[in-house]
C-alpha cells in the first residue's frame, strides 16, 4: 500500500483522518475470544483421545485448528459487516469501524482457510483436515450466509460450527470419529442455544435493529425463556451422560452434577421471571446465567481434561 | 520541505510489517520442527520413486 492511503476514505465520517490498519486489526478479525474457546475444547479433545501423539504434532494440530477458527471469524466479519455496524456489541469490529475493508477481510479469511486445512492435513490426517474444512464451510455458508438471517433456529443449527473443535482435536490424535467425540460435540451444540438466548434477552434492541430473526424477536421473550429451560434440561442430561463414557469418570461426574444443578436453577429462574421483574433489576438473572454459561462449558471440558491427565496415574476414568 | 516526520500511519504500518515478519519466521521454524518430528517417527518411509533414484 502506498502513501496514497493517507487519503483513504475507508473510515466514513473520519475520512479526513489517514488510516492504515495495523497488526492488531488483523488479529481482531480472528475473533480471539472465540478462538480461546476453540483452542481449549480442541486441546481437550486431543488429550482425551486414546493413544499418544507427539507434542510437536499436537501443538501444530491445535495451532492450525485455531487458525481455521480465526479464518471463520474473518469471513463472518466480511459477510456480516452490515449487521455488525448497527449492533452496539459489534460496531467496533475492524470492518464496520473501517479499520479494514471487507475485501481485505475476505482475502484474509480465504487465505487462512486454505492454509489451515492444508497444514492440518500435512501435520495430522485427512479426517481432521476434512472436519476443519467442513466446520468453516458450515459456519460461513450454512450459518452466516443462510440461517442467521432466515430462521429463529439460527443459533440452534449454527451452534454446530462451534461444537466441532473437540471432534477435530480427537480426530487429529486418532484419525477417527467416535461416540466420545460425538458427545463432546453435542455438549457444546446443546450449550450454545441457552447461552445466546440469554444474551439476546438483555441485548434485545441490538438484534431488533439488525433485523436478525432471533427467537426473542420472532417468537417473543416468554417463548425464549421456555426454550432456555428446555434446552438446559436436555443439556444437563447429556452432560451427565458423558460421565459414563471413556472420557468421563467420578471427578467429572461430581463436577457435572454440581454445575448442572446450578445451571438448571439459573434456567428455572429465567423461566419464572416476567419482563417487568427483569427490567426492574436490569436483567440481573439473565446476565448471571449468561456469565455462568461461560464457566459451565470451560468447567466441563476442564473436568474431561483432568480425567485424561490423571488416567496415566490410575486415578482418572472409571 | 522535509518529510522526515514520522506519521502515525507509518507506526501502524511498521507494526503490521513487523507482526507479519515474526509470523513468517515462526512458520518457517514450525515447518522445520514438524518435518524433523515426521521423519524421525517409526512409521516414516521414503517414497519408492525416490529410493530408485
């Protein structure tokens, strides 16, 4: 880029201000916070898998899965720039704020997609690379381009994209898909709807403005509260059942029982409340549930990791 | 007229170039390390076509 970019009108109102994106702008395109979840769950999938993997290959696998997740984030920001621009939560992202153009985000995302899939195939195996490619395709084409603006079930089906990383980690170590990796997938898949619906309850105006058909907009807030409770109950059953697979064990079971008791209690609290009570305390219960949901997922995968790490000492597992 | 004053844009550009340089150097090191691990594993075999040559 030449110094002609001093007059680049990318910034809209700030057109008079010169701008040339820096490294951190590109890093922000990768959605680092989402990437942290991807890295963590993929790592747990990798270490919970039977057999052993060389640490260098394991490191490369996690890195390329993370880069693939970041590529999805960049492509999502390219396509959703119009939505991001009207939502308070997302208007400072690099594309809507003008720090990076949509075309740059597109090129960056496509390049990283090809890079991450090819490198994962070379470092591990074709099953893991195929799953990563499918995850990116699912997140961008099925969720971002199609479902997100079309159906209130967008979060339910789109949640699958965020649920694949532990399966990819498992496949990187074993080259296969198994009931354990499918259940780890299901854990994140079932967790996603209550997590995002709780967020939608206290950021309703954002989704209204962006015309995204969230459940709160299309079916109303009462229906959303019922949905949160139903999905939380299903999630709790699944999370506890996971304790009885080869990746679970008594430590996981005790932790899962406590976490799910608290989570179901939170969901009942949301279900029992009406809008008047919620607005009176500025959605305190919904905000607490949303925060607890973050801990919930990290703790479950953390417990699976603890079981896997204790197994060599004869302590983990059944 | 002197153009020596460093514009803030140049700082951002430098940060981007430096970051990219570090990423590329890390990638070279990563590929080297990965290659060494791969060729030292027990199941590594030289492709038949290269053995003939």
